[in-house]
């Protein structure tokens, strides 16, 4: 149990942080219209 607490748990925390950092940083490389938040509202398409 000490091995998990000393080595594995901190490694998992760092990995989750790095994955979240990459996911948030990826917005820099998106086109500006894709990086904007999704519109809220009803979109009606007549075809």
C-alpha cells in the first residue's frame, strides 16, 4: 500500500493534470470560430 501512496497515486495525479493541460491548450491551435463556445439556443434549419 505504501508503494501506491508514494509512487502510483502522485503519478496518476500528474498524468490527469497533464492531460487536462493538453486538452485546454489545444484550443490555441483551433480556428477562431471553433475555439468559441457553442451557441446556446434553438437553431432552425429550413430545407
